[in-house]
C-alpha cells in the first residue's frame, strides 16, 4: 500500500480485510490501555441491559394489557343493550334480533346486583350476575375454568357458582351454603326490608383475575329475577362479537336491527379511561427506559474519543503509509459499532430468554427474598404475564443498533481528520 511520489493515492476498497483486522485489534486493549477497555466493557453492559430491560418491561406491559383485555371482555359483554324508562321485558325478542346481526356470537340477558354474602365464619360483599345456563356456558372464561362441581343443570338447580377466592375467604367448599342479602327487598309500611335467602354452591371457578374470583357470583336467571324482584324483566343484554376491536361497526348494525328505542354502549366507552392509562404508562416507560440505551451510547462516544487520542501515533503512521481518511474512519467505525451491535444482540437474547422464563424467575425471587411479588389483590392477575410483540421488539433492537452506530460517527470522523505531521511532531 506504499505510494510513489509521482502516483496519486489509491483509495482502498471499503471495509477491506486490513480495516477489520485493525478494528478487532483495537478491541483487544493492552495492559496500559486497560482503562479504555473498562469503558468499552461498561458501554457493552449498558447497551445489553438497556435493550434487555426495555424488551422485558414492554413485554410485561403488553402481557398485562392483553390478559386484562381478555379477562374483562371474557366476562363482560362487548356491547351492552339497555332499555330506558321501563322494565326490559321483551329481552327474548330483542336477543333474537341481535343474534341475526352478522358477527354477533351471543346475546345474553342478564340481571346484576350487589349483595352481602355470608357464611358461618365470614361475611363480605359480592356481585350477583343472573344468567341462563346456556349464557354462562358460552363464557369460556367461566365454563372453561370450573375447578370443582359442574354447570350442568344450572337453570333448574336454584344454586350458585362462586370464585375460588370468594370461597376461600368465606371458608366454604362445594355443596356448602351461602346466605345472600340484597337491600332491594320487599316494600313494607316501615320501609324496604332486605331480602335474604340461602343458596347451595354447585360450582367453583377460577378465572385468573382476582377481582372477579373474589366478588362475582353466578345465579340462574329465573332465580335472580325472583331474588331481586324483577319478575319477568332483566337489567340489560350483553352482546359478544367476533372482533372486539371493530365493536363500533357492530354497535351501529345492532342499533339498526333493534331500533332507536334502546340505548347501547360498548366496552371501549365503558373502559376508555382504564385503557388510556395503560397506553400512557407504556409510552412513558418506553421513553424512560430508552434513556439507558442513550447513556450507554454516550459511553461509546467517550470511550472512542479516548481510543482515538491514544492511537493518534498509529493513525499518523497509517496515513503516511497511504491509508486514506475513509479507511481510518471505517477502522474506528467498526471498533465502536462492534461494541454496540454485540451488546444489542446480547440484550435481545437476554430479554427474550427472561420473558420466556419470567414466571419461574418471579417464583425464585419470591422464594429467595421470602416475599410475595405482584400480589394478585393489587395487580388483579394471578400470574405475571409477558407477551413479546415482534414489531415492538424489532424497533427496540433497531434503536439499539442505530444509536450504537451513530455514537461512533463523530469519534471516527475525528480520527480521519487527524494531521499526521502534528501527531508525529513530538514522537
């Protein structure tokens, strides 16, 4: 690569083998360059932990949202149909009209009421949902998670189905009796007297959402009508559709089918604040945790600047031997980018493996610290979910790679502009 006095400098092929050789040589710092190696190591660890943390946190938040979404919509209707101003007595005809709408799975007449539920050892509040046997069996979240007993013959049994947490808190099991007290009882000359009645437990379910397992009680629709004094009316109809994300279109078609005398609301309207909060939390966490990767990228800049200063003599010799500015720049570009690229890929692997084993890790940490992590009574869910979004993860990896490469451009440019005469003057 030596150049004659009468010949122009010939530009080397970009990313030639000698550039890779020098870049990899600079990554293996000698003993007197140990401080630079330490900075590079911290940069590598910082990017790896930043990428891994961002993948893990976003996966957990996606898992929480998806799990809450599936459980809330697995129990509550996607569209609720109400009748304003008079009792909802024609619910059978209205339900048949709703089911005719394409994309509607079920239309479930429902009675809902707050009660006090008590056993021989304890009393607590509960939410009674009165529906038919076909209706409760159509809810896979309930019918698919019956732990004890059965829902067969639910309409004729005049019994109830309760969640595992409610049963445990009241100290009852299958075939035991619970007493329900409703404030909406019979009207007497002395006021409204509470309605009290005892029911046998024929099914115990576990939906996986502590709030539901602790409060919800299912009762046959006909029995709920008698208990709450509804006679032949219901409170509303819950409608399940094929695609909850397109609930607005279904709602318009349902209104067109049943007429404008009924009021409808969808799950997005009822839970708008809740899901908006989740989306804001995801965005804020993404921005905050992205700063970890940014700090690690700044460490790459500082480490590369020190490396350029330390290798100024080598750069000057390379330039006098005929190496072009582009070659020098690419040598340091490869050196710095290697730290970021390897760190990003290592963080990706660490984050994905962590997400795959997150429940085991949670149990291990809880055993090690003898504490309860993610208490279901606070976080609503009985398991710690993690759902990796491929597109989101790809963006995180791309951001890590992009910041790592951008962080090496300025130090590499400084190395390429170094004047060989000034660098060798005092050597």
